[in-house]
C-alpha cells in the first residue's frame, strides 16, 4: 500500500481491497477515538483491531521511507515499465473484484459505469500552481487521505494535481539532512492525512454497512476509471487507441503488464487462503 501511494495513478486502497484487508482497515480506523486511545487502548487492543492497524501502518511507513528514492529513480528512468506493470495490476484487480459481486444486476452495471466516469473526469484535471507552505501541506494531506483509503483514487495523483507531489517527495528524501525543515512539512502532511482518514473511514464504514454490494461496485468503478491515467502521454481524445499504441511501440511492455496481472492473482490466492484459515 505504501509503494502504491508513492506512485501517481495507483491507489493504496486498491491494494487493500484486492488483498482482502480493506474492511478490517476501515473497522480499525473507525475504532480510533479518545476513549479507546487513552482509556482502553491495551484492554481492547486486539478487539479494536489495533494490532492489525499497527502492523499495516508500520509496513506503509517503512515502504514510503525505504522506497521513495527508488520510486523516484524508476519513474524518471523506467516510467513506461512501471506504468505497464500497474496497468496489468489494475486490469486484473477489476476482474478479481467483480467476481466477488454476485449476482451483478443492471443497476450495478450502471453504477460501475457512472463511478468510472466520475474518476475519469477527475483525473483529467491539470495540476495548478500554488504557493506551498505548512498550512497548504496540511490541507493537501487532508484531501489526499480520502484517496489513500478509496480504491482507484491515487493519493499521490491528488498531490500531483495540487502541485505538491515533487515537493513532498523531495522532503521525504531530505528529512535526515542537517538543517532541513523537511520534518515540519512531513508532520503537517501526516496530521492532515490522519484527520481526513478518521473522517472518511466513518463514511465508508456506514456505506458498507448499509449498501455493501453497491459500495463495492462503486469502488470497482473508481479503479476502472483510473486505468487510462496509468499510461504516460496517452492521447486523451482517443484513450483506447493510445493504450494500444503504447504497448505496440514496445512489445516488452506487455511482459510488465502480465507481471502486474500475475502479482494480483498471487495476492488474491494468498488472501483466499487467509480467509479460510
């Protein structure tokens, strides 16, 4: 999830959904309140799924710290290969998740297309220039938090639209340098993200509780609508042709797409085994 959130166009929420940990994530986030933190933190630690949240959170934080430089290097030098890998990953994600919705009705198909269209239009928004300060970074964190837990919406892409993606990536890479103010921006972003996650997770839990199938269909639509944005320099007037031309230009990219497809099959298999256990 941490690696996915570092890459514009890819959502950590998608990874959580396809690996079967999404509902546990939302439940754990909903259990965060003043009483559970200051009074019953250790008493109901496992019951509130805080053990799960701690391990997951540690994995996300470590991956962001360890892989931010690597991702920046790969995006600058192997952008097409990375894009192909995640293209295959997302296409397979849609297939795997649709199998979980039974039966699929006409209304579900309409909702799928509608939510795909919403995300497709959102991702067409161009980045805008804005003076970056601590307050702005806090707001960026708040807005990106919804994308971090919503499948199909990339937190890093929202950050890209807000004009702060490269700024924050550089801050992550200079946080341990002397006389650096990077830690201030990272803390501000984290506080904004935590605030947003606590609010959005409660909304999502309510939706799953009352409209589980429809909510899942909506989220699958989010993932499907984001797939064209994965391909770099895609012709926005001819999306399908642009994707076709991208892979035809270098057939080795098909291998990377297949690799992404295979990763999701493996993750889904592991997820099913964990559910049985």
